[in-house]
C-alpha cells in the first residue's frame, strides 16, 4: 500500500490507470466524506439520477477523480476545478496552475477506471460484457465494414468477446481524440493481430496518423473489458509504462494486476 497522503510523480512515458469497484465501497461514513468533496453542481447532478445505483456510481467516480488528481497536482480534492471542451471532455482548469496532468474517466456497472498521463492525449473505456440490451448486431451500425466482416467470421462462442474488443478500442480512440461521436465510428478500423499487436487504420475521411497511437487491452474482471488509447510522442514501440492501481478513495490504494495485451511494458 502507498502513502495515501504523498504526492504522486508521473513521467512522460507513464500511464497510471486507477480502478475503483463501486460495489465494494458501501461504508456510509466514507460515502459522506465523498459528498463533501463534490462541487455544488456535482452534488446537484448526483441527486438528479433516478436510480440509487447511478447516484452511487457517480459519487464514487467523482471521489476517484478528485482524490487521485489531487495526489498528482497537490491541489486539495474539493478545490479542483474542471473545464470541458465543446464535445464535453473534462480537463483540469489550467488557471489553477497544473497544466501537465491529463486524465480520462470511464464507468460502467461495477467498475470505474481513471487514466492519468503527463501531457499525452489519453482515452479510456471500460465495458460490462454482461450489460443487457447490447447485442453484437450493433456492430452493423457502428463498426467499420472490415470489423463487421471479421466479427462474422468468428465462431459464435467468441463473437461477443471480440465485439467488446472492438467496442472498447473504438471508444478509447474517440475519447483520446476528445471529439466524441463527431468522429464517425465506421470510418476507422482496428486490426487485432496476434503477433504484431493492435493497429488502427483510417478511411480518407479521418485525418490522422495510425503510427502515433498505442493501444492496450485489459481484462480487469471476468465480466469487464477495458481499453486505453494514447498518442505516443516517444514512438509507438519506445516503451510506455502502464501502472495499475486499485483505489478506495480516501481509504486505501493498492497495486492491481489483471491480464493485459499489447502493452509496451509494465512498471513495478
Ligand atoms: C460520451 C462518450 C465520450 C463516452 O461515452 P460512454 O462510453 O457511454 O461513457 P464512459 O463511461 O466511457 O465515459 C464517460 C466519461 O468520459 C468523459 N468524457 C465526456 N465527453 C468526452 C469526450 N468528448 N472525450 C473524452 N472523454 C469524454 C467524461 O469524464 C465522462 O464521464 P462523466 O460524465 O461522469 O464525467 C461518447 O464516446 C459516447 O457517447 N459514446 C457512445 C458511443 C457508442 O454508442 N458506441 C457504440 C459502439 S463503439
């Protein structure tokens, strides 16, 4: 376990990925402490969720973001201010001093993930593969023809797994770009190559360079998949380090381990 009060350092070649498991965090005293961290508008937004499980997820996500970013910036968690770009992507408000730390958040039933980098564009996506209402037929609408064709070739028993590989990777890319669904999902393709790792390609309509992106896939739990996208200014194979941590905000931090594919190397 780390010193929870200490300031966290982050090198330019590092990605720190923090997981929180909302179903494990139920101590009413702790939840009350989390509410004290929220900005007034966050408290109001939390109350507007109809279902308790959504209020809970939102509260833990805010607590994770505020306590974790406070560790990197030295700014007290309740004082952190955020701005959003025109597509809704939150960033730290540069007027409060720290302009180096970048982050991206993703939440789904049972899991929250927060990625942190020093300056690099980063996108994180987590998905619950047991989520209801999601069928692989969605691929016909949102995936590229190449991805759809690959999915159709998969044996039935592996198709859902592959579907979530594509889903999380596609989301991680559009989140790293920070432009949401203004990037047409069917105009870029992932190539999941056993030997050469994960590659991306773009239709002419998307002005981007495949060589500047690195991707990781993770399996944090049996039912969750996660993907990370980062624009690598040190070169795709130069060795980014991915450090995984589990957090119970304000209470405990510990190293976290899970299957990872297509990484450069693992820190620790
Ligand atoms: C909003 C969007 C950025 C992510 O949505 P999502 O996958 O449902 O949700 P996630 O939990 O992964 O991410 C939400 C978080 O991303 C961050 N975010 C919001 N807008 C963002 C943007 N433009 N870029 C990057 N991050 C963004 C926020 O922190 C948000 O959490 P918060 O509102 O609690 O602060 C957008 O990509 C979207 O609507 N995706 C759905 C697309 C889809 O239907 N895909 C189907 C198959 S690929």
